[in-house]
């Protein structure tokens, strides 16, 4: 008779138990393999669905951001400007159409990005809270200068952030002027937010504020259009920040492959310094629209 592992004679019952023990786990192993296959199929299906759904991209941005972005007077569903032109160059590089659409105010644009209703924001400063709902591409494609705007009869001179203490300021809702200034303003300054820059200019003109914090080039363009030619801008900048292209986390196009394609193309366009000519072209374009 056969012996067991201790040298004892193994009975028929012992042999039966050994057989049952050796084959018992097999069904569980089969189940684990089946679930692994199912999981792999679901993952592959998801990746495939993302690839199929990303046949084009929708970009948007701040519609009061001349010469970078503003509403097309011939089609107000579209945005035009230097950043919109950059998106068309990017489109050619990545081989996908990019539509630059008007999506409302700057605050609404950011909400649209949070909800995945737009893919790209064509021009955003870096802030930590925005990292919660969109990815930034580097390097920044443009550097912008933020200044202090004051009425013609202004009685104070701006040189440092501390000069703004005790004075009532304005800016546009959800605007950022760099992490450092944003923190300082939140702790020490009184800056109210309005929905549009035009509203801020009107309030400044009637004495409801003493200054506005806003970027120099877009502010100058709108002031010219509205006839606020007597407004002053500080010679010292509040901050100099980079404009970034961003991709919403909830966008169906936000895949590793797509991020790589966009990053590579944007790096090439930035290296070629295409924005310099695009900005110059759109300053002239804006002046022709506004007229003498």
C-alpha cells in the first residue's frame, strides 16, 4: 500500500481526501482569471471609446481679452484673436480640428471647464485651485503684464502692493494675477469683483472705486473701444505672469496620448515664437474694427 508523508500506510479514504484537497481551489482560480479578463475588456473598451470620441476639440477663453481673445463681430458664437489663431496652428500640428467658441464670461468659462463642456482654455494663469479641474501645458505661450488702473485725477502713486492698502479696488470675477499677489490681496486688500471689465471701468469713472487690477494689453484695448482714454496705468507692474494652454480633466480628449501630442506641438510653436507676430496682427485687426 502507498505511504503518506510521515511514512504511514495511506488508506483509500486518505487518498480521496488528498485528491479533493488538490483540486479544490481550481474553480476559484478560474473565477479570478475570468474577472481579470472582464476587467481588461472593460478597460480596453473605455480607452477605445475615448479615442473614438476625440475627433475634434472645443477651445474657449476670456472673451474680454483683446488682442488675445474677443467675440467675432460677424459671428458672436466664435472667439477671434491671437490665442484663437494659435489654436488653429496647434490644430494643424496635432491633426485635429479645434473650434474656438464663445462660452460666456470668464467665470462661466472656468465652470464649463470644470464640467468638461469645453476641452481647452486658450490662455489661463497658473493657480493651485485650477489644478483640481484642468492640466497645464508648459511652457507658457505668452507672458502678460498686470498693472494698476486709476482715474486721470488719481492722487496716489503705485509702486508696491502695500500702496493699495486702505483703498477700494476692483477686478473681474475669478481673475488671478499670480499665486503670490492673490494671497496678499486676499489677506490685506479690499478688491471687489465684477462680472465684466467694462463694468469695472464704469464704476471707476463714477468714483465707486479707486483702482482696478487688470492686465495691461487687454485693458488698454477695451478702454480705447469704450472711450476711456484718460485712464492711467502704473509704470510698475503688479505681476508678470505666463499664459498657459490648459486641458480640462473631464474632457473626453484628456488622455496620455493626446496630452503628449499637444505638449509636443505647443513646445514647437513656442520655440518658433509665433505669438509675437500673432499679437501684432491682432492689435491691427482690433484697431480696424474699432475704427478711428
